[in-house]
C-alpha cells in the first residue's frame, strides 16, 4: 500500500481516500452483509477467490476497512495491513497463520494476560511449544532459539509492567536466524514507536485502545509484508474475527485525531509520572521516560514518546497491606475511573492483582512480577492539573 502524503498528521486524514468512492466527505457506513455481483460471471468468481476484497461479503472485508488498512500500513511503514474484530483476533490470526504443530515460539514472559493464556495454555495443546524469556535480557532470547523456532513474539512496553524489549536486537536476531518476529505495539502506537523500522516483521495492535481512542469500539490490526498479511487474512476469516462495518467507521473517525491525542497523552503521562514518583506513599513508578526506569536509555533509543500508559506500586509492610492500599486509592479517585481497557481520552485505573484472576493464579501473577500493590494507569487527555489534583486528594488520605 502506498500513500502520497508524507507526514503522519496528513496520512491520518487522507490515507486511503481512494477507497471512498462516494462524494461523502465522511465516508458512509457499509452496513451490508453482501454485495451485488459485477456484470461478468468471470469477474464475480475472481472476486470470490480474491484476498481481502472490499465489496464481496462482510466477513471478507469492506471499503472502510480498506481505508483504515491503508492508513495503518503507512503509519507502521509496512507493505500491507489487515483489520480484525479485536486485538486478540489480530494476535491469534498472525500467530496461527505462521506456526504449525511441531514448531516452536520464543515469547517474553511479561505479556498482556490473554496473549499469555493463548501462548501458555492453548498452543501447547496443538503441539506448538512456547519458551518464555525475560524481555529485558537479550541473551535469553538468543539462548532460547531452537532449530524449529518459527516465531519470536514481543510486546513493548509490556502490559502492565512497562518493561521494554530491545527491538533492534530482536529484529536482527530474527533476520539472522530466519525467524518471523511479531511485536504488539498497542501501548506505544506508531506515533511513538515503529517496530518495523528496527527489522520487526509484523506489528499487532489492539485498536480498541489508542487507535480508536474513545472507548467505544473493539478492533485489532496487523501490519506486515503482503505475504504475512495475506496469510493472516486467510486465517482471520476462518476464525471469524472480521471487523464489522460500524466499528470500522468508528475506528476511522477516531484515527483522524490520533496525532493530537497522542501528544496530550504523552505530555500528561510524563507530568503525572513525575508527580507520582514524588509521592511518599508510592514505592515506585514504572514509566520508561522517567530517568529512574532501568531501561530509560532504550526508551530514548526506540521511542519518541511513551503514550499515557504507566503503572505504580503502593508502599506497605505486607502484601495484604499493599493490596488494600491500592484498592483504597482507586476508590478515592474521582476523575480516574476504575475500568479495564486503556488508551481512551479518559483516565482509567485498574488493579491487576484483583482483576486478572481469569488468566493468572496468584502464583503465576507473582512469578510474572505483578505485585499486590500494583496499579495500572491509562492517562487520558484531561487537563493535567485536574489529574494531579485528583491523585493528590486520593493519596493525601493515606
Ligand atoms: C497490549 C495488549 N495487547 C492486546 C490486547 C487485546 O486487545 P483486545 O481486547 O482488543 O482483544 C490488549 C488488551 O488490553 C492489550 O493491552
């Protein structure tokens, strides 16, 4: 896919314009499950056999998806892209399309919880082996590679611990050993980090988050070479995780303002992270753009901003005390709502130790480094002074 527009802000507004064949400035919602055949029967059978057609059948695609896919491919600097009905739809489609029984995956051990469940619990049932490594240690990735390693899966910054993976190292390792590399870029967005610039083969997104940006849709995306995208599309239509036209329309609308939103998320989060770091009741703040983050230099090398994501740990003498303090703080916050998900215009907080029991036993959670007092924070685009005041009042009560 190509775009004549050089700069990100312009691509977000005009990328994929050619897929809107109507005169409508805001493209219509293609609320139809099927499309009439072209004049010739040969053309119709060719359409039926084509990959990602825009006007054939709803599960196979629609014109709005095409428009968005063009924008996302140019944003991530890839040849092609495909949308899915959720981030997990994207992750499942790309992984399942590239790996088969008897092959091996190397993945980092700090991952979004559902991705972890897919890799740790589901793939081994199909005789796909997965080795988990510490993402902050390049040598562990290299040491885990086997002759049958087909894919390396990373997520940076990782959810919820904000650990970074060295993308240039992973890109080089993958290229040298002929292994496909996949990076979840949900937290950073292509405005702050472009994994394929570092040699990564495929990028996945939960577009439910920053790309949509308004907490009103679920969507996912894969950006990669045409070959990987075609393979993923073929898997995606069998899994049934196609993006519906109304959610695609909302996603396109959200994308228009991505560059403006990310500037405010980046600025607000840095200010709030510095404030939280100065609070005596907080043990530590996980935010790569703070100098205290152990991978601060790597953040500067591969990211231009950190988005609105961070996590922090409450102080406390015992596990139970830290758990209770985290829950108490969340209750006292007035602007920041207690809800899962992230990347929307509004500030959200969540307490992983109490909320992620579906995916982790207490032992697995602790082994993953998710402490009882940890709070994950998605900083919105409210006025920063109002956000600081909200945390100040909530923390002042001890
Ligand atoms: C980093 C990351 N990747 C993937 C996902 C899954 O996205 P979705 O909920 O859209 O399936 C999430 C969801 O929170 C996430 O945080």
